[in-house]
C-alpha cells in the first residue's frame, strides 16, 4: 500500500526530511561502536599508545582500526542504506529493498565505482554527496515505480510476485543508474572531482581568498563550517584547505617568536579553534552533553548524553550531534551555530587582554578539555578559559534542549491522542487500525508505546484502578478493576489502546495474566482491612481465550492467593459469546466450575444478546452503556431495560447498570427493578489505596 506524505504545509513531516531523521537515528549504534573504536585507538597517552603497539604485535590496534573503518569510517555507506530504507518503508513498503539497492548503486555510479576511484567513497567526508544522491535516487525511483505500474505489459499473469516486482522495477533502476553515472562523469570532467563536498571546498576557497587569519576570518570560518555540519556535511573537512591557508601558520609563527625571545603575536590558529572553540567537536558538542545531563527530562536523551559523553570528552562529536539529533533539527540550529561563535569572541578577548597566553603549541585532537588548554598555552589559565566557555555554552544550549523536548512531547502526545481517536472510530465501524503496521501513519509512535509497554510490564509498573459498584440499598456490591498506565510522556493511555498494542506486539497473554495476578494481590490488600463479601470484576479480552491452556494457567495463578470472602468475576465482551466454538465453551465452563463468576458486558444492544442466555450460563450482565445514557429520553431503552430486569429475575442473574451519572438515572433504574449501579454518580475509578480508604474502612 502506498502512503501519502503532505510536505507543503509542514516540511518537517515530508518523506525526505523524515527519512533523513530516521536514517540518522538508525545509524546511532554504528556511530557509538565506531567512536569508541576510534577513542581506544587514539587515546592521548603515550605509554598507552606504546603498550597497544606492542601488545599482541599491535593486533588489537588493527582490530580497532577495522572496526572504525566499517562503522564511523564508512558513515556515507551506512547513511545511504538507512536513509533509503526509511524512505522506501514510508513510500512503498513492499519495495523498500529496491529503494536501498537503487540508492547504493546510484551513488556508486555517480562516483564512478569503487575500484576506479582513488578515494574511499564511503568515508565521512562523502556523507553530503551520499545523502544528496540517496534522496534524489529515492525520489526518482518512486516516480519511476508509479509510472511503471501503469504499464500493463510490465505485469506477467501467473508469475511469482517477486518476479513481477523485479520486472516492474527494471526500467526505473536502469534509467536512474544511467542518469547518475552520466551526471558523475560530467561533474568529474568539469571539476576533476566527484565528491560534491570537495566541489564545495573549491567554492569556499574562492570565497575566502580575500580574508586573512584575523577575527573576521575566524568568525566566518566557524560560521560556515557549522552551517555545513548542520546539513550533514563534514564542515571541517570541507573547509580544511581554508583552515590551512588562514590559520595553520599561527602556531609556527608564535613558536618562532618565542625562540627569538619575543612575545607571540598570533591569536588565531588551527589549535586555537580546536582547543578553545570546538569543545568536544563541532557545535561545541561537550556543552550539548552537559546541557542534556542538566536539563533533559527524557530518559533516552539522558542515556544518550551518558553514552556519547565519553567520546565527546575526547572530541568525537558524531554520536552527540547525530543522536540528539542536532543535524536537520531547526530548533537546535541557533545554539549549534551560536555557541562556537561566542567562544571565538570570549577566547579572543581573554587572549587579547592578556588573561590567557596565546597558543604556542599544537595539541593532539583527542586531548580532553582542561588538559588541552594547559598544553596549548602552557598555563592553567588556558584550562580555566575552556571551563568558562563550557559553562557559557551549556547555558546557551539548556533552553533550546528544554524547548526541543517540550516540542517532542507535544508531538508524541498528539500522536497518542490520534491513535486513541482512531481506535474509537475503529470500534464504531468494526475495523480497528493495525497500529504497528507500516501502513499506519503513526506506526513509529505506536511502536514506541508498544516497546514502552513491554518494559513497563516487565517492571510491573502498570496498575489497576477500581470503580465502585453499589447496590440499590446503598450497600457495597463490588468493584470493577480497570487497567491504568500512566506513561511518563503521554500521560494515561486509554485501556483499549493498551490492549490493542499488547495484542499486536504479542504481549496480550502476559498482560492478561498480569492483570489477574495484580487483582489477586490487590484483593489480599483489601482483606487486610475488611473481610466483607464483595465482587471484584476483571476484564478478560476475547483473544485471551484463544491462548493454549488459558484456564489452566489462570487456575494455577489463582491457587497462589487466598481471596478470602472476595468473589472473583471475569467480565467478557459480547465477542466471546459470539464464538460458539467448543474451545470457548469449554474455557467458560471450566471458569465457572472453578468458582469464578462470569459477567457479560454491554448486554442488550448486540445482535443475539438474548440467544446467549440459552447457550451460556453466567451470573451477571452489564447493561450496554447506550441504554443507560438514553434511559431518561428514550422509551424504547426503558422497555429494553425492563425486559432484561424481568428476565434476570426468572433466570437468576444480576443486572449491573454502568454509566450511571445522575440521581435521576439511578432512581429510574431502581424503580424498574435494577439494583446494582456503577458510574460517576458513585465514583470514578480510583487507585487501590483510595478505594480501600473510601469504601472498605
């Protein structure tokens, strides 16, 4: 099924932008692996380096180098695959594989192949070129597939599905591959390079040719390099030639002056930028990490900060800026650009006023903060300046992180609300959406919820609230146990949504047993306060009865608890009684024989409600809420309820009226002979402790 993404009104929701964001997120594990491989390979401690070179003949270093080369060192390849797969899954779910292969082939065709290219075309410096070709090829492939589907000759009747799919995609793949191969040839003939980033470097050299290594040059260099970084382009690599021309001589000039017994004169140098401006790498990533640790409320952001913090401390910033993410995140554009620009000004001021000595020594890029400041200037004030910059940068990032998280929260909450609406509409039409399906527009939010549900269920964090059921004489009849999940971001999740997510993610069996056991544990807490005979109703999903040996597992679970005088009631919806299979009948019979009462929910409005009375035995029916709501204004509803009540007297089952919200409803029901009530008139569902305090003490 093809999905449509509207990008004109909201570019942030376009398929291209979403595929980039998802691709960057999917590549995080490889970034982390590559970053730590690079860190262990380049740890800035000479004895450590000597040990690693000698240990096992340097084989450990070779392994670390290999790991880096296939992860962070192959970032262009990884992003080509993850972005194209994400694009394909959103555009043509069944053909996502072809999107990925077409993107990789198109990229290699554009670059002139692997063996013919002198450079490694999958390295980090090729990321921007790879991203451009990936998106362009995916967009063209989508157009080509749509066009090919209109050609009847492309389909062979009776052939295997995959064969037809391959033939359908043949023409788009050929055209796109040739198109990018030709574009690559033309670009190489015109510029001598196939890497768009290298072409950008050529343009920047032209643009910077009249600048010198002064404050203006430093500010412009930092500005443009970070703008490039923000769009996924390795800014420092792209502007490497610019940096060498403007700033590389600075340290050598200062060293020569010191050797001649003179004072250094050059503030700006490559080391100045690395040590005092790029704290933790691009965007002063170390400040981002500290800001996340201080201000982030979302657990995944704090976890990211802890994982990425180690590598960022040694100036490996990819995990932080790709993982938060900063790249292509408009909220983070300003702090990402502003922070290093501010550091240029603060560091320039500190050195110009003599508070901190000029940089006179080149420093290894992996030396951590404070140590690198001391080593570069030969003074502790160099480390102090880095610390001051760190504080300033962290303060700059904090409000943007809070705003970004608030925006993420609002977006997620809105998606959860929409899922709940979709569930309600599905109940009305009889066609619930498949929330975890690739075709469902909010499937990523649904999968997040499903994953959270799995973890919350394993930790036992779900709870039951109890809504009181009162008899007509004012005595306590019982309570219905209702599942509650207070999600840390989305708030309380509607129970039907929880059940649907559990069903689709194969957690329903575990969730069902959890609810029953939780009710048993809560009943034991009730018994500590009161031995009053009351009924505790637990909702059982129809799908649970389809599980193998369901009743046997339930009885085994119940045998672990002493319920005292409390009567356990299993509440089933009409769908259970629609199933006349031997298995369902056997499960219901076993339940009753074990002393558990059966209640039928939403009785009176379904097709065949009366028929169930002759096929099944149960102790209780709950009036359909629509009957109760219309009772005061609808004579037919009153007649139906009266008939059910009279039948209950003959067949000896209880009638419980749900959704009783007013005294008038209660009085009319009582006059009609209904003697058990549940609804907001008596109380909303409340936590166990409040139920005990209010109704059992």
